[in-house]
C-alpha cells in the first residue's frame, strides 16, 4: 500500500481545540494540508482569526470560539461543527494552560510559595479544569456524535508529565496530565466496541506560547535543552507527522496508546 493511501484523510471532518497557536495550530495545519475539513476551536477569537490565515490556501476550515472549561459552550461548538461538516470524524483535545512553577526553581532552590501546602484551591481547580475535566467533556461531546455514525478518533494531548515526576513544574499539572492519560485508556476500553479509537500524544518540551511563552525565556529554555538528550526544544511543526498518523488509516488498529514525542527527555539526563 502506498503512503498516500495509508495517510489519506481527505474529506475527514476534524475538530482541534486550542488551535489558535502552538501544537493545536500545527495539528490543524497538517490536517487541512491533507484535505481534511477542520474546525479550529479556541477561546481567543483574535488569535483564531490569525491562525485561520496560516492554513494552506484553499483549506476547508472554519473557526469556533469556545472555552473548553465551559461545558455548554463546548457542546454547542461541537454541534455547530457537526452541522457545518456533516459529521465529526477526528477530535484533537489539545487545549490547555501552563502548569505553573514547581517546588524547585531553575537554580535548584526550594520555592516555599510553590510547595504543596501553598497551592491555592483556585490554582488547583484551574489546572485540573483545563487539563482533565475539559478533556472528559471533550470526549463526551465527541462520543455523542461518533457513536451514531459508527466510529471516530479522539486524540488527547497529554504530556511527559503523565509519565515522570518533575520538580520545576507545578503538582496540579503533573496530577492532571496523569489523570488525562489514564482517562484515555479507560475511554479507549469502553469505546472500542463502537469503533471509536482514543489515543494520546505526550509531548516533551515544545516551543509554544503556553505559560505566556515561558520556554522562550533563555534560562528556562537552557534548562530544558540541557536535560533533553537531543539538546534542543521541539518546534510545533514537529508534531505534524504523529498527528497525521493517528488521524489516518495507518493507525486503524491503535487505541489506548500514549505516544511520546520528547527528544528523549523521559530517558533521563545523558551528557
């Protein structure tokens, strides 16, 4: 079988949350470039307009302004996307926020304000809402459309935080990402009967705008480059191959998987 058949997604109706920039925009770009009909969803209307203009000329794409932590707004946006494209075949649950500082600073010193006992209920709820609860709601919204049509694909952006501990990233983020990873497996188990495949992409350090573009800070960037075996951060475009694979017929027999793309960061420090 030729590559163009294995990775053929022409006409596929897709939704990408958190699509205004970074990994979400990269996913939307590769889907649109390969003939999918794409709804770019984000809460930032201005960035969404800019993102739409970055898609390949002639793309069949639309935008939807919705906050994934607002369940009613999320479900309306999914219903509108289904009406616009006739169905929902692929959903990338990608929206999220920064994890905030961990109990250690980049200098290796303890940060009392980020210790477990200092984490506010508001911070906990916000991070868990964005990285776990919203994923659950996104899966629910997708399944309501995918079951009646006989199948679909859901791809959740988790993180290598789901696989390892990290001293410089906040505990709420670590817990929420681990929860999302297990939710992917649980959903995959339940939904296999309905031909709905549920998988996760677990990125390592990607250079995006999350946390106000924190990874663009030279000190933060240097830290992550030093502890990553490939000694560099990934660019958002480097997610495209994996995103296209999981959305395509090439991944027809994969469900419940979490695929790591991290430059070797989970392997540990090398040299």
